[in-house]
C-alpha cells in the first residue's frame, strides 16, 4: 500500500485531486456565504485561510511532483495548513458547544486580524470578511455543525498526509531480479 501512495505522490493526478477537493470545499464555503446567506464568523474565515493553505500546497506539489524538493514543499505546506485548520476547527467547536464547567465561556474575536503585510479582509472582503457569530450553529448535516465537519475533513487530510509521508520513506518499489 505504501508503494502505491509513494508512486501516486509523484504524479500530477494525485496533487490535482487534492487541489480540486480543497477548491470544492472553498466553493462550498462561498456558496454557504453568498447563496444561503450564512454569515461567516472569524473562526470560519481563519479555517477558510487554512483550507486555502492546503490549496496552495497542492498547487506547489502539482508543479513538479517528480522533484523531491517541490514534492516535500507541497507535503510540508499541506501538513502545516491542515494541522492549523484542525486546531482552529476544534477551537471553533468549543465555542459552539462550550464545556459546562467553564464559568466564563470562551468567545472568539469580533473582527478578523490579519498581518499588516497581508490584510486579506481588505483585499478580498467578499471572501475574508467576517460578520457572523462563532457560537451560533447556523447549519447542520447529519447532526454535525460546519466546524465539526471541518474537524473530520482536516483530520482526514492529515491521515492521508501521514500515509503519503510514510510512503516517501518506506514505500519504494523494489525491482525483482530473476538472476
């Protein structure tokens, strides 16, 4: 199995599949926001940025998957972005379903805070401006809220990434020699 993942990680098709799946998630977020009129909260926007990081990593891997340096840059970007996305989505779930023993309750920021060198909410406000409430559950599917689904999605991304990274070390196909 590791040999299979090693082999496909060196093809553009696998990286394109990752890119298209992440693009699909981003388009779903925009559909929820602009068609269903569900206002994204600060955490939603940060999770969207993490997803965009996986998209950029997939694009990097797509450029030259046969080149080890490029492939590892894509894998590293994928891991950092998906790991950060998982952390954010777990935190977001905590805002929606707070621990009853927490007397003060955690809340998220009111406004997004991007670095001054990349004010995404100013550059692309239709995608990165937040005006929703992090603690409100505004959508559910199979009794799971959006951040709960994102926990599953980012965790699945990290599981697949772990298999692909392991395959880089242990998945080399060995040629059989008859003589």
